[in-house]
C-alpha cells in the first residue's frame, strides 16, 4: 500500500527512515557476513585477517562422522516433526475458524501456548514426562517434543491464510454434492496450500535450529547439529562452526526466499 | 459441528497428552515432597504427637525413624532422602547416611533408640533437625518456592528473609525482568519506524525489505549468538574498525557483558516485534491520515492522534511476543554474556543438568511460567491472540 499522503518534510522523513532501516539491516547482516570469510581460513583461529584461503574446515565437516551424523539427525527429526506439526496445525487452524467467535480466542490461545511458555519450562516438563514413559533419549521422544514446539508456528500462518479464504467456496462444493473430505482435498487444501507450505517451512526452520528442548530431551544418540555446535562453543570456537554456519546461512536464505515467493502467491490469489 | 470437533480433536488431544499433562505434572513437582514423606511414613505418624514446644521427640519417634531409615537403607532410597533433607538443613546428609547405615544394627540392639542414636551422632539431640523433620514431613512442601523467593523458615518457625549473602533468586528474577523489558523497548524503538517504512512503501519495495526484516528469524540462533561474540570480542572486527577510525584508543570489551546480551537478543528477537506491527499497519487505511491532515491537523498531530492509536494492537502483540520470548532466554546470554548476565532459565537448566535439584528447578520454572501466563492472559483478554501474526 503506497503512501499517498503528502505533507511538508515528508521526503526528509522518508530519507531518515530509509537511512535508519539500512543501518539496522546492515547491522543484522553482520553476524552472517562475518562468518563466511572466516570459514575459509587455513588457520585454527577465528580471527581476521585470515592467513590464506582454504577449504580445510569444510573438509573437516564433510569428513567427520560425528558432524554428518548430527546433520542426518537434524534433518530426520526436522522433517518428521514439522510434517506432523503441519498436519496437526492445519487441522487445528481449520477447526479454530469453525468454532463460535466467543470460543475462538480461547482455543487459539491454547493452541499456540507452547510458543509463549518459556522454552526451559517446556523442555523440563517434556523431559520428565518422556522419562516416565521411557522415551527420554529416544528419537520418538525428541520428535514428539519438537512437534509440540513447532505446531504454533504452523497454526499462525495457516490461520491467517484461512482468514482470507471465502467460506462460500466450501459451502458451494458441499452443496454440489462433494463429500467433506473431497471438498477439503480438492477445494480447501489447494487454496490454503501456500500457507500450509509456509507453515511447514516455519516449523522446519524452528526444528533444525532448536537447542533448548533438544538439550533436555535428547540423549547421546540424538545429537543434532545445534547440539553438536553448542557442545564445542563453550571451550573454543572451531572454524568448523563457521563452515557449518555458512552452509546453514545458505539453507536459511533459500527457505526465506521460498516462503516469500509463497507469501506473494497467496496474496495474489 | 461434528467436523469441527473431529478437526480440533487431533491437535488438542496431542497437546493435552504431549504438553498440558506433562506441564501440569511438572508444576506439581515444585511442591512435591515424595522423596521425604515417602521414605519417612512411620516417622511422620509418630512425630505428629510431638508438641514441638520444647526438647526433642520421645522414644516412639526415634524408633519410627530408625525403622524408616532401615527400610530406606534396604531399598536404596537413603541417599535421596539424605540429599533432600540436606537442602532443608545443612548437615543432614551425613546425619542420615550414618544413621541409615547403622539402622539394621540399631534395630538388633533394641531399646533405647533415643540414646543409641544420640550416641551414634550427638546432633540427634539438637532440636533444629527434629523441627525440620516435623515441618517437612508432609506430602507437599512450600520449601522450594520459599527458596525461590529467598525466604527461609527460622528455627522458631517464623518465616524471614535470607541474609544478603544467601539471597539469590529475587535478584535474578529482577535481572531477568530488567533484561527482558530493556530488550522489548529497544526492539520497539527499532521496529516501529522500520515497520512504518515497509508498510508505507510500494509493494515491490516492501517485499524486498521484508526479506531483511525476517532474515534473523530464518538464520540460526546459535550461529547468530556465536557470530556476535566473534564480532564484539577484543580482537574482533568491531574493535579493528573502531581502532582504524581512531574512535577508541584501546580495544573495548563488549563480548561477555550485558551490552553484548542486549545486542544479540535485540538482533534475534527483532522480527517478532516488526512482523506483528507491520501486519497491523498494513490494515490501517491511508485515507485516515489524509482526512486528518485535510481537516487541519499537522502531520505530527495526525500521526499521534490517528495513526499511532490504530497501530497499538500490533505494538502490543509485538511487545508480548518479544517480552515472553526474552523472559525464557538462556542460550544467548549463556554464550554472549558474563556470569552476572545469566537469566532465570539458565538457573533452571543448572538445577536440572548440573546440580540435580528437581524441586528448586521446578519452583523457579513454575514462577517463570506463572509470570509468563499472567502476561499472556492479560494480552489475550485485552488485545486478542489473533493479533499475533508473523507476516
């Protein structure tokens, strides 16, 4: 929505806002940018200037069973947890919008509560519970815990996509004789798909970066990438971390671009 | 109706079993006293007859305790009992361990349990240990919450503040609140103008700017925190820059200070402020401002009286998200801050992983949870959860 309000000093104000935004965006790029050159160092320290260019630390990463194992764990847990979270979150989002407006805020508050409750409380509660069930230090337990944390991040974008959805389409399909399941699969789902996909990516990004719950719930077999990074951070930051960071930044930017494309598509519909 | 229930049952059942139930049992742990009451059942019954007014309990209670300890010795619960009693009164550990080890022998010797136990360790004749047992024998205890509030029960039974060197957690809760409020305000001051700029730009420009707004959300929290340490350290790029331009004469140490915690947390949490504000601002019709100006308001008045009040729900949603997320932070302060910058979550983790004290971890966690819940409820009631939007 372009601003069409004209008033004296408007140009000056917008120039100042632009300058401010550029400064902030640059500062926020700094932590990502600083690690990229450092990941190509031939030395063992994360200091500038780097002695010479080398792929040594990428070799270290791809040659280490421990790093690759943690990468695999991250993706397995991330894909499974965010997929379950997406299914549950989408069902929840559709359900929330079908209840009476009086009940809606209450249900919504309940469904997104795992996001606002302090992570350490979520982590500790889930750990004690999973330990009682004999699921602590298991992939099943870790996936359950990640699903809980990720579900609100699916629910929020899907609810906002659904709010722009014309419920008459749903009624039309039903009145033309389609079964509710068929209506959902053929009418509702294709229309809300951009939101659902964005939700999946939100959940996936959260899961692959999750550390607090993973530290509490995961065992020695469930070392994920963040846990592997964290375990080495306290003593000395190895340039391998910079190499991992560079790779993960590439992944983050790709996910971000995909979500922006999806967002624009859902806008246009 | 059927479909609504069917749709909602899956996520709600999942959350109920995988989250709400574990949460409830966790909250109960903060008052749970099973480690003590479960091991000292006979003592609990016997000591109820003791008037606590003077002296120490009689032979009956000593006998019950010896039998309880003998049982604890047999089923291997004595160490746990000793540890939990030691939280109450320092020195209880050795007292219980020695008595439990000797319990089978004491039973074999028979009467008098009282004199035999005191002979084993004269501290059994001290009132304070018996008062602690009498007080802490119930199935629930307020002990952990009192510890979390820096309170203690004195020997005369009254509740008082701990001495300044023993008091710890009130100050840490204060610090947690202070850091969270500061981070929230800093985020608001930065995010509001940016959200305004994005919301009032042509769609194409706005979309490009949004990429920068959400970037921290998509990149890893661990990596961002680590990168800030590298950037801010004494031999880091920031100091290189400052020294080159002659802005400082010697390197400034920002890494591992409170400032570093603020910088890293604001950086990571900023999208959670910008997105709800932006989402709200997009919904404010531009002709409202135009109308106000054409009716004679100055642009500033129009902003202050028309635009700003309309943007408040977004501001509230952003502040809520950033504040509650900040309250629970511990990885980032752990990595970029110093010892005196650690927040309450860090201590909860400490009492879980390093020093195992479930009760205290649960009481600190529960206090944090209640604080967050109150803020969340006030927000849900006054503003509405639907204002929490991430696009």
